[in-house]
C-alpha cells in the first residue's frame, strides 16, 4: 500500500458558477414539501377536533338522556302528588272538611240585599267589640 501524505502545497480555489436553475428547483421542492406537511398537519388537527366533538356529543347525549329520565320521574311524582285521593287525605290531616252540598250555589245567583245588611250589621258589631276591648286594655294599670 502506498502511503499518502498530505501535500504541503495549498490547492488553488476553483471558481464555481452559481447554478440558478438548481437553486430554483430546491426552492420549489422546499415550498412544495412545506405545503404538503402543512396539509398533513391541518388534516390531523381536523381529525382530532372531530374526535373531540364526537366525545362531547356523546357526553351531551348521555346528559340529555339522564335529564329526560329525571323529567319523566318528576312528572310521575307530580301526577302522584295531584292525585285527588292523596289531596283529600292531606286536606283532612290539615283539618279541612269536605264541601257540603248546601255550601254550593249551582245557579250562582247574586247575594240578596237582606244578607248584605245582616253581614254589615255583624261587621259593625265586631268592630265595636274590638274597640271596647282595646279601650279596656288601655285603662288597665301597668
């Protein structure tokens, strides 16, 4: 084998011509590569956004179903609470009495003047009684 030793002489620089067509091809390749890469990034972003919206839609559907079930349950509870038998039991527990047939006025006639006069007379008597009761309380020593 021949042993080569670096020469002690400096090589003269070789002047090169700038190939503008090669630079233009490299720029076109770089731009087209960037466009393709950005297209892939955009498509990936759209894909993951679609997955995210799919998950959110699924959660909203689940919540909607739960709320619809809760609404059905509340409607059943309301109908059970408005059951006439249950209302009657609750009214009796409060001390209310059933309506008597004499309390109903099927014709809905107007109140006669005689009853109005007696009602006013009773009203005047009760006001007078309350005045005397107040006067008696005020006269008592403290």
